[in-house]
C-alpha cells in the first residue's frame, strides 16, 4: 500500500513537472516589473507670492491650461520701466541721427566752400603770375601789382581756412556717427530689457506643458514660492512597463516579441504588449553607487537588466498609473523584429 502511494505521488509530481515545463516553455516572466511613465514636475521660474491656484489633486488638465498664477505687480512695474527706457533710447537715436544728418550737410557745404576757395586761389595765383610779368615790363603800376599780390595771399589764406573747416566737419561727422552707433546699441539693449521684462511677466502664469493628471499638488494661494520649488506634477496618460529580467533570461529575448501582462490592480483582466527595447547595461551599473567588483571579496550575483515593454491597450482600458506592479510574460519562442 505504501509503495503504491509513493509511486502514485512520484507519478503525480512527474506529471506536474511536465505540465509546468510545457506551459512555461518558450516564456520568460518576472515579478520585478512596474508601470512606468513620464512625471513632469511643475516649478516656478521666478520667486513670487501665489495669487491663484486653478487646479486640484487628481484633476485632468490639457496642454496649455492655466495651473497657477503668481503676483505680477513687480513684473508689471519692470515692464513699464523697460518700455519707458526703450522709448527714451529710441528718441536719443532719432536725435543722434538728426545731428549726424546736419553734420553731414555741414561737411558737404564745407567741401563746396573748399572747392570755391581753391578756384579763387588758383585764379588769384594766375593773376599774380601775369601781373608779375607785366610789372617787370613796366606795363602796370606797382600799386596794381601789390593789389594782385595781396589778393593771391588772401585767397590762399581763405583756402587754408576752408580746408581746416572741412577737416573739422569731417571729424564732427565721425563723432556723430559714433553717437548714432552708441544710440543704436542703447536701443538694442533697451529692447532686450523689454523682452526680458515681458518674459518675466509671462512667468507669473504657469500653464500645463502637457496633458495629464495633476498629482502631488503642494501649492496654495498666498504662499511665497522660490524658483525651482516643486508646486505639483503632471502625469501624462502614456505609460509603459519596465521589467527587470535576470540576465540569464535574456538569451532568446528580442524586441518585437509579444508579451502577456498581468497587472496586480486588475487581476481579472488580461493585457498585452510588445518588447520595445533592452537597456544597454544592468540596473546596478546605473545606480547611485555602482558596485566595484575589483575591490574586496567578490561574490557573484545574478544581475537584472531593465526591459521596456510597450503596452497595447484597448480604448476601454482602465487607468494605469506609474508604480503599479505587473507580471509580464515574454514569448521568447516567437521571433522579434530586426534591430
């Protein structure tokens, strides 16, 4: 009797082992798996007092929806000041341009005066040369010769004076041109300050960068927030699975292979997915303090490698949130896609 019982037990164990092998053949599974998704932290870019909060915990928002308003009085004052500075800089630029135009006109007139003075000097020099010959031959009196000589000297002095005036006008044009460039730079700087003031004012309205659900709300009207403080987070609806398989399970695993997924939160439902990619490195390799196997006593530990699994969810699928526990089963006996 005892022998029959032992024999029956052995046969049952063999049958169970065979069934277990047949069921799990060509499949790799792990319970070290979780739903993963993007978590967008919302933080202010300026330090201000909170004026209004337009959302609450777990509220669904769309991209562009207004989340939080900060007090904007300081930013409005800065904006008006920047506008006034820009207007003043533009007025100074117009004034500098007008002065440059006037100085350029003076230079043109000085150039014309130089040409006229040169012509007069040339005529006076020619007259002096002719009168010198006539004076030597006695054809004109000494008084007439002295007059032509004085006119030549006077014309030469006038030419020198006009030439100096033209050089002074040219220097003035260069100075006015430099003033125009300085005024243009001031306008550019004032415009930049205005743009910065507008940008700072826009920071007082914090909008949703993406659609999703509000989580970890930590802001209330009246509180003073600093730059970079976490006010809330937005979790977009796009999620996937990160499964940490043992390195010994990856021999036949390839991207594109189908996956059966069981989610602990919904045990009565079956989900499906596809292997998306396998991380280039074990999880411990990218930890804060990676192991140093070259030091101390080495103990071999089977490493785990994160595998990203893309979920194929139906339209009526329940809500899945990052952190949920799942158990994926990869059909490694089926071909994957080429890399």
